């Protein structure tokens, strides 16, 4: 039992100084000691050697690495999620969108908005993978908004679906839709087709 005391004392001393051994870090992260040594050599962890040649790593440096790894993992998870923005004025229709899309059980992050100005800001800030929008809106010309988005290089990768009660002739009379916009009727919304479109976009993101 006495042989364990020096080890316990050493651990207490390291904890008091906020220091860790390469073995401590390896166990915490579930990696090999060699991996930890390589991180130290690459500067990913702050460390130094004792006169006896043993590496000591600051706990502050270790905590920073944990934060970076967690952030990187979250970013990786986020990229597998299809970011969907639905712009719909009618509250009952919004509810229908939410229930239908959530029932698909696909990796989708869904945002529902009623205000087109707010949606335009959200598009600029968060760059959704797909925009599903009504064309008739009280606070903005829906067709003009889509033309502006399609003319902007920054949104060239964003898929756009227009869901509306407007007839193709009415849309043509108002200047028409950009070619890359997919047009769906609203009575009823072809959700089965929209689901396949989103499934294809998800597969493309994961390639």
C-alpha cells in the first residue's frame, strides 16, 4: 500500500499546479499517448519537460483543446443537417409545414417565418440550403425578392421552391420566375415531391 502513496502525492501536486501528464490527457480524450505527444510537438497543447524528461501539460491548454474539439464536432454535425427556411404568411399553413416536415424524420433544421423582411435578413445571416416561400406577401414583392436572390452569387447554391396559388400566367405577367426556382401549387402542396427534393439535397451534402 505504501507504494501507492508517491503516485497519489504526485497526482495531488499536479492537480494543485493545474498540470497533467500525457497519460492523463490520453485517458481523458480516449487516444494514445503517442497522439498526445504529437499534439504537443505540433503546438496544439502547451507543455514542457521536467528535468527527468517527463512532459507536463497545462490544464488550461487541455481545456482549450476540449473546447475546440467540441466546436469542431458540432460544426461537423451541423453540416449534415439540411437548413430549411419556410416563408409562409398563414399560421395554419405554417403548422402544417412543421408537422409534415418533422414527420419525415430527416436531418433537417427547420425555420418558419411569416415576415419576408425578417426572412431576407435570416437568409443573409444563416444561408439556408433551401428556401420554401410563398410569392404573395403583404410586405414585399415575392417575385422581386427571388430575382434578387438568384442574381446574387452568394446564394447560387441555395435551392429555392416557390409555393403559391398564383397561376403560371399570373407569374409570367409579373415578370416570371428565375429558371432555377422550382414552382409548386398550393392546393394541395405536393409534400411528397418536396420530401424527395430535400432528401436529394441531404445526400448531396453528405457526399
